[in-house]
């Protein structure tokens, strides 16, 4: 079967161009330039790269961006004070606290402290709750990115059997909620995880597999039916002597053997990853326009 690649990089770049046009229209009509702030604690390599890419994306979209840095030894109180300051800063439309945080800081307490009207990461329980019952809200970036890809590629989801591998709060759970909801996926959804006894059988019946289990090459050809759509959310650094860095990014799907069975498949890198940052930009635009919360 000849498969089509779901190109997240190209889609994200098109969407950022569309956002930039909209920002110019807002400014021409006397509106304010959307402003995204990011708090980065410590020097985690992955977080550094991710935040740098967010700053670059803000420039491409015509947003103002502010990066606030703290060292690893910042106290929870200092961090909460900064969150409170951003909550009350009328110029900041949305902000994120880059996770993971150091062990001595209660991540949930920090997330709860963010004003849900500025929570463009979509992690606050109010946004999660609104999403679960289908109310307008900020949807967390990776699931939103996947929904956009499915829509832009004209992939039919209504009535289809969708299997989600993984049950994290960031991808698995929200993805299941969205794929189930009438206005988004309208699909029949099964969530599997590492302890699911019938995982392979479930996958073999799926029209759409969304793999977010965090195990490289977990999804193999014998788990995929002919013509399935496979979305790979996995991003694990694995050793690769042929690369200059000594590492490469590996997805949850064994791409070379799974792809020939698919109608559509997203690669790693270049699939879901670029869409995650692009979705954050879409949420920031909505925050700037006060689309959800006045």
C-alpha cells in the first residue's frame, strides 16, 4: 500500500503564516500584539530547546515573547510569586511554566496557581474540565496539534475506531476525550496502556492509532491493519553512532516496517512535534483575542 506522510513541519509553517496575517489585521484595526511569556527553571537540555523554538515561533507569528529564567534552586514561593505577577500583568495574554520542574517544587500547585484565562498550555483543571464537557477552552498543545493534522489532511474520523496508546495527562487522556467528542473526532475510542492485556488485538482493529506510550519502536507491523492511519507522538533520544551528536530522535512506531501498511503516517521527527509549538501559538492568538474568556 502506498502511504502518505503527514508533514507536521510544513503544516505548522503554513499555520504560523496564517497567524501572522491575522496579527497584522489585529494591529491594523487598533488591536494589541499578542504576548506570550514563558518561565524556564534550570538548564534541562530538552526544555531549553523547546523554549528556544517557542521564542522563534513567536517571532514568526508576530507575537511579543518574554522569557523568564530561574536557576534550579528557586523556591516554590518565588516561582508562585512570579506566576501571580504574570496573572496580573495586563500586557501578558498567555504564559507557560515549562515542565518538568525541579523535584522540590509541587508542579500541580504551580499549574493551579496559573490564571486559567492565561493558561495557553491547557493544563489547568478548569481548562481540562471544560474540554471534557465540550466547552470552549485552551486545549493542550499536542492533542490540539494532532486534531489539526487530521483535519488538514482530510482524514475521516467520524465513526472510526481509534486506539490511543498511553494515558498521560498531557497526551493520552485529553486525546481520548477529544477523539470521542462529536465536534472533534466523533470516533469510537479505546485507550490502551502498558498493562492492557489485549493491546495488540485492539490495535489490529483500529482505523486510527495514536501512539503516545514513550517506548521506542513499540508499534510493529503485526499490530497495524492495512490502510490504518498512524500518528506517532513518541520522542525518545536513542544512541546512534552514525549521527554527529551520537543520538537521534525515535518515535513509538517502527516506521520502516509499519509505514507500508498505512494510508497515512506521521514521522518522527517532523510530524507531531512542530504542531505542538504551532498549537501553543494558536492558543496564544485566542488568548490575545479573548476568544474564550473575557
